[in-house]
């Protein structure tokens, strides 16, 4: 199998490195319009072929699959052309900036029987796999809330705001872990430097009595990546900044009894043991690459296929619409 | 000076202990309708007088001041009666659950030349004092955002939701630290167990390009108390769960330069040294007690007077109204 | 029961407060040669009697028990006189600075059927109780090592070095948790400011293949209080600086298999789940006070009696002798 | 320049990757007696040449330099042969297991004007560079103690004990940072699984009133890598497990005043601000590679040359001799 990474910016070189390490992918190429980036990648990996125009990549019959790691506004047109050219497609998250684009790409992939893979990398971490196992196994009971924080002093994207960049991760994690249908989205935030919000808060309302919130910020002095999931039986904390014990399950919760005065209320919550399941350390991008390759070999949709990518984009799209209107409630059907 | 603590529930005994330790307060009494609570407090402090009815306290001419540590719905009627009886009044936060109540109490205290003190205890911590000094001294530059999280597995109050309980702390801190006028409030949340929200998110819009957010939760498995303040020069983190280095100032921020392509954008943020100013460890409640006593002795309003309490209640009231309407934007004049 | 605290320095006021809160102790007195300290304590607790000479305390037949919270060199003479005067005795740790003193006190207490209590407060924490339960229940398997660190920027005692002050805590914990007999002690350290070591390292050799180490330091910029206990089945970490999850049990260890080359050795260790048992928060000093009172009422030795105190002093004494001789190995019979 | 990595075990592949990324090194080869390891490395880096016998490497005139990443007992014979064959030599730490070996290698390198580089990687981290700058710039004042902990559940080496593996890192850091001459070494430890100690404590005595201690353990359930450096002006903490703020400088210390009683002693220590200098994130191994290459190009000894390696081995050798004799004091001339 031969793949080509299109866009050798910040993330592209990681894709090149991973594709080279994969044992099924026999040949890796790179494409960028900037000759300096091509020179940079060839110095590191002298054996790879390079292209200065993605159309040449699509025209090359030896290329089986392309990975699109360009700015978001190029995802849709490039992915569409690639699918029409018969290539399997890996797209960086988010799949595109409108759900209409995503729907069209999903249909094209279906029609041409090609793999359309969205790189929601966190789904391929052992931590998120374990969290899904715990939540879907009903260990936490009914889910009451999902609360996520992802803030750091990070690079500003210049074509999208912080929602499309950071919240894409956490919404993909939530979509993968929870199965409750979402009914409405609200978002607030601020753009301190240009027209793109650098800080945002997104609230999700569910059909059931469950609530989700996402706090993202490109301008935080400290790096926090933490998700709390509250259930009516147990509660879970996923702290991705920990080098070990990233996932902790607390046998804690609230016990409802007939209140007989404020002093009794003091004992209305219950704290029990905590445990941290052993999480295997594997590089998520390598696992993602295996999933992409397997989906091509077995002609079946990958875990993070176009439909999964579309689901995330629908929420991001609504959040973006809401934030522009100071928190207008946007319904999701 | 003789004071009486009314309401010997969870917090009242702390007030008794602090008032006893204060060198100006010569005599401390306690009042509760529950005889077991009076017995409890007298076993600990055999020298204190006890009352089983607050009306008896107000009728006792030897009492100079009362501290009201009852459920929130009793704050207003008791404080009003106490002021009318000529007593100086300490009220636990929040001052009351409507701004109309608060305005009336402010007027009464003014009219009768009595001290009306609201126990926003955090204002009296060395950490918050230092933060105000740093922010007001313009060390952070223009404030871009104020972001607060206060979550834990905490006792449910049965007369108010989590906003009135936990957000009261952080909004009082914000009011004390920032001087920017607020123009609108929005809140979201969920009530998982009864009609009172146990989790809430409050967003504040300012006249200037500044944004504040408060996340409060009574049902979190872990205890987090952290405030981030982002300025255009420096940024500050206040982590109250740390036993030392509670306040950290980061010489970090965003540097705006003409973007010349995505790779250049990578260096658009700036990270510098961090420092943690030495914070003296003093019990905030003892400092608050001194302030209350001083305000009585010098006949001047305390730092956290009725007006400060009213300012906080106005925001809480708006947040509560918003949360009941799935995040309706409530204007603040 | 009436008790008197002798020595109202740094720790004495805590004893006064705890004795007042205990429901069996009906009357508390305080004794110090410094009138300012007596004034200080009476301002806080107006109902207590005061004495300016401990001999007057011992001569007072209304006093049932005394608590000695003086500098270490006064523990032995004061405790001896108190036992001879028929008083039950609480002594701050360490019991004295020689084992000969301790043996004499143990005999005197036995002979006169009086309680001799040594205030190894940490033994009365829920954390240490839980650790003993885990270790003695063989959950960790055979104990391979016990490693303790207790460092901070702390007050210099001017009559003893850091070993007698800080290591007394950890050696009492180890004595309580492990049952393996110790055969030899070695210590190293440095005295940077005067003749008393401010930093020390103590190593203990056991009859079995087990090793213990204690690192104590009065001149550390950060506060660390951590004990690691390695077993051949599981391992335990006790981090007293954590506000929650102080005790963690790791299902990790080493798996011995026939080594077949270095690459195989990489998988020779085993990492499994971790759990943190729920630890109840109770004030250790209150529990210690109850134990002291119960030992008097029931005429049985307390958990931390003179023999337990002697066991700790034997090790401290050997460590002190070793440190003066650059780590000479001192045998313990 | 062409280099060959000899020994493709745990660490060797990192050297291969780094050498490939270095822009001066034009060609990289790999050597191992195990054909599976050669296959492994060639799958990752198809362009590299491989050798199944290090003698063939030494005989190949196209090879300028070799990197020896074999078990410790092979360092000396291989490095010697390589130097005699006219190759520049990179050796993994420790340089060898006797100082006699090291002295001979130093002489050989001198005589043949070849670079002899010891891979004490931590020296090339920005953190250690910053620490040396702070200490040598006298910001901490006179150094009172150096205290290091490096423990984790790590791979057992089967030819050496934990001292040679882990303490090699910290002793190289100390040697680089401090200039005080060492006069004696003492070590204690335990071998729980085989004849090699898995846990050890090393104490160093200096000519001046300074003390150093190293705690290393392959069988700790948690990973700790922390160095405390106490000076009489300021103190420093280097916590390598932190993702940011690895180095913190505390303006804290001890203030000596005439003691006038125990209560005064409470204020004898001084706590001030703390700051964390910004540490640039660079891969230490890449910096080390540049230093090796530069030393060859400019024919000057690298920062971590044979003499630096010998200095570390002298201390490790003494520590190893001491631990076998239950802490016998070994003098260092």
C-alpha cells in the first residue's frame, strides 16, 4: 500500500513518521506547495517521494490513499477530489466546517466503496477505550453529566476558532463514550485578539436528564486536559496530563434520604474507594493508522468514519452559530 | 463587646470559635431552636450563654452584635429585625436571595448607623488580597478573562441551588478583584436529584472585551478550586487546593504579529518565567472578625458591607433566572 | 478527670484544646514558667486554671493526669516525678533521649499501675491505621523495603537534632506497621548551622531480607511526607501531603523469570491497577486523647505506651550515635 | 560523517533515530549479533546499513564513529578496540564498571586524538543547563546539600545493580553542577530478587560542609525524579516528572539569630517568593549528538568526555564497594 500525506505543516510530519512505521504501508510520500517543507521532510526521511501539487498525487495511480493535513477550509475540496479520484482518504479533524460538506463526503465514500477516515486521535488512546468500556458497561450507572476542560497556551489557528480546534477532540470523545441523543447546543466565548474566539464554553442539553459542558481556551497559562463523568452509581475522572493513573473511578456519589434538617444533609453524600485501572501505553496515532489500514484491507468503515466525523461537526457547527449570537440555543434534530 | 451567633449548624460553631478568640469581643453567646445544638456548643465552650429563640437575643440589651448563620431564606427577616433592634449584623453569604431584600437591609443599616457585614470569607484570605494587589497594580495588563472552577462532593443545601452556595464565593472574589462593569449574565445547569441545580455554569459579559465564567458543582468526585485570570501582559492562576504556592503569575501571553502562513503561527505565543509570591498563612475568618469589630468600633462600613453583598446577589439572582430558562441572557444595568 | 498540660509552647496549646473538647476530661489546667504563655492560653480559654511551677501541679491532689510538652531534656525528670506523685502521664515524642530513661519510666509506670502514654500522634491517624491493616493482612506480601521522606522548612529545635524531632514520627509508624526485628542502624547527615544535624538519612537492617530508610530535613524548600512500602505482592504509597487519596495500593511488582537476553528483561516488571481506600478524616489528636483517657479508665496500657516509646528511642539513639561517627553500624539486640 | 550504532537493544534505536535526524551525520549504520534486532531496525529505517559483528564495523574504513549501546561489561573492550581502530567513540553511561578501564580509555583517546563521548544525556537537557547556570552564578549561595531521588518500576539490568544504572544519571548531574571535591562515599541497599541491589542509598561527604545523597530504586510503584539543592541563600527543586516548571528556585532559607527560648525559634526560618525559570523544550539526545559531532569536527573534547565519565565511575565504584560492606566508608582521593 502506498500513501501520501498532503500538507507538511505542524501535524503532517507525525503522519509521515507513523505511516513509515506501519508494516502494511510499504511506501510513503509527502506533498506540500511550500518547497521548504518538502526539503525539511526529505532531510528527515530521505527515502520518501515528494509532490508539490496535490493534483499530481491524485493523478498518480500508484497512490492508494491520501492523508489530508491541510487547513480546515481545504479538507472538503481535497477530500472530495481524492474520493472522486478513487483514493482512500484520511482527513484531520474536523472533517470540515459544515455538516453539508461532511454529508457529501460520507455519500461519496459509500458510493465509491472507499475508506473515509477522520483523525479523531484520542479515540485510539487506551484511556478513552477504557473509559468507553467502563461507561458502556454501566459501571457508573446513569450518566448525569460530562464535563470537559482543554486549555493551554496553544497555537492559534488562523482559519477557525478554538471550538473547531480543541473542542473537536472532546466532542469526539463524548460522542464515542456516551450514547444519549443531544437536543440542543449553546456556546459562549470571547475573541480577544482577532475575529476568532480564543476561549469558549459549550453546553449540551440531552433528551434525558444529562448535561455536558466543554471549556476550551488557547490562552491559558497552564495546560489542563480533564474530563469528569458523573454517574448515579460512580464517577470518573480522566486527567490526560498525568503520566500515569490517567483514569480514576470513584465509588462516590449522592445518597438521597428524607431530609430532616440541615445537619442531616451533611451526610447525604457518599465517598468510597477509588481505583485507577492500568492503562497500556501505546501511541494513539499508530493504533489509528492500523485502523485506517485495516478498514482499507477489509473494506469496512473505520471506527472514526465519515459518519462519526459528521456527528462531531454537527455539534461544532451549532456551537459556532450559538457563540456568534451570545448563547442562542440551537436545536439539534 | 458582646456578640451572639444565631444558628449553630455547620458553620455557626466556626463563628463561635473565632469570636471567642478575638480579643475585642469580650463575650460570646449562641442561639438555636434545636436544644441538641445548644448542648453541643456548650460542651465545647462551657462559658458561653445560650438562647433558644433569636427574639430573646434581639431583646437582650447586653448584646451588641449578632451573626446570622441560618438557612438563606431566614437571612433577610432576621437581619432586618436585628437592625431594627439596634444590633450590628454579620450575615453569612449570600446576604439574601433577592436584591430587593439586600437593598432594604443596606438602607436600614445606613439609616441606623449600624454595621452590616456579609461573610464573604475568601476576601479575607491573603491569597485574594495578593491577587487584587496584582490585578489592580496592572501587572497582568488589561483583563481578558476570569475563569473559575469550584467543584467537590459537597453538602446539598436544601433551600437553594449550587449557584447560591458555591458561586457566591467566586463572584465575590471577582467583584473584589475586577472593576469592569458587567452587562449581562447567562447560566446553564442541571438538577439531577431534586428541583435545585447541583451543577451550573455561569457566563458574564462585560462592557469591555472581557469574559468571566464560573463552574460550580456539588457532585464532583474530586475537589477543584481554581481561578485563571488572563491579562494581555501576564496571566495568573489561583489554585486554592495547593497547600503552598496558591497564586502563580505567568509571564506568558500572546504576541500578535503579521501572520505569514501557518508555520509562523506556531510561535505566536510567548512563555516566560513564572513566580509564586509568598502568601502569609492567616485564618481568613479571624481577619474577617477583626474587620467586623473594627467597622463597629470606628463606625465605618466593612470591606464586605451590604453594598458588596448586594452586588454579588444581583449577579446570582440573574444567573438563577437564566438557568431556569435554559440560558436566557439577563441584562444587568 | 482533671488534667494539666505542662509546657505551653508550640504544641501545648493543641493539647489544651483537645483535652477541653474531650467529654471525659472535666477540667483542664495549664502550666508554664513563662507568665506570658499562661496569659496567652487563658485569653483563649478563660475557664482553665494555670500554674507557674510544675511541682505545684504534681502536689495538687485534684490533678489526675499530666501532659508533658516541654523540651526533650525535661521529659524524663518531669515524667519520673509525675509518676512518683501518682499521676498518669502523657509525654510528647520522643519519650526521652536515652533508652535507659525510657526503661526506668516504663518500670515506674508498671509498678505504680499508672498510664504512661507517648504522643506518637500519627499512629492515631486513619491513614496509618489503614496501612497497618493492609500490611498485617498480608495484602502486600513479604515486605521488601520501607522508605520514608519527611522534609520541610521547619522550626529548629535547639536541644536535639532533626532525627529526634522528625524521624521519631516515621520510626513510630514503621514500628507500628512492620513486625520484622531490626538488627542494625546506620545514619548520615549534616549540621549546617550549629552542632545539631538539620538533615539526616537513617538506614535500618533487618533480620530478614528487608531494608528501611528515613530521610529527614528541616531545611527543605518544599514539604514532602511520603512513605513507600514495597512488598513482593503489592506496593503501597502513603503521601500525607495529599488532601485526599493519602494511601494508594499498587498491584505492581517484579516478576522473576529466566532471563533470556536483555530485551526480555524489559517485561520483567508487572504493573496493574491501583486503588485508594477511603480514609475517614478524624483529628488524630482527639483519637489519641480518647486512647489516653480509656487507658486510665480501664487500667490497661495505651496503644502507644512506654514500651512503644522505648522501641522508637532505641532506634533514634542508635541513629544518633551512628551519625556522630560518619555512619558507623550500630547493632540493635 | 558515517556512524554505526553497536547494540540495538532498548536504547540503541533512539541513537539510530537521533543520528539520522542530525544534519552533519550523512550515513547511519547499525550492528547487533541478534538478526531479529537488525531486521527490526531495518524495517523502521530501510536506508541504514547493518552489520552482524562489531569487528566488521571497526574494519570498515567508511565508518568514522561508533556508538556503543551494549551491556556495561562490553563497553570497555569494544571502546578500546574502536579507539585502536581509529574510530571516534560514543559510549552509553556508565563508561565502564572500573575506573582503571576508564583511565585507559581516556589515555587512548588522548593519544590517538579521537573523541571519546560518554552519553550522560541529562547534562544536555535545558533544565540541567539552567541549574548549573543558577548554582555557578552563586544565586543559591554556598551549597549545603544535594539530595536526589530517582525511583520507578524499571527494567532490571542483569549485569549491574541499580547504582550503575540509575545513580549514574544523578551523579553525572551533580558532578556537572557542583564543583566541591568529594572525600568519601558510603552506600546501603538491598537485593531482593537476585545478587544485584534493586534499591540503594548513596551518601557523599565533601571537603567542605556539604552533603549529597542519592536514592535509587528499580522497584518503586511510583516514578519520582527529584533533586533538591539547598544553599545558604536560596534553594532549588528540580522535578523532572513535571511537564512544565521543572526547575523552581525558592527564596527561602534559615535565618540565624540568638535563640531566646523555643517560641522565638519558630520564626527562625524564612520563606519568600518562588520562581520557575522558563525552560526551553529540546530533545537532550539531539543536543548530545550535536556536541559529539562538534567535538569530532573541531577536534576538542566534548562536554561529557572520558574524564567526566571517569569522575562518575570513581564514585559509582566506591558506592558499589561500600554497599557490599554494609556501608563501609570509602575514601576518594
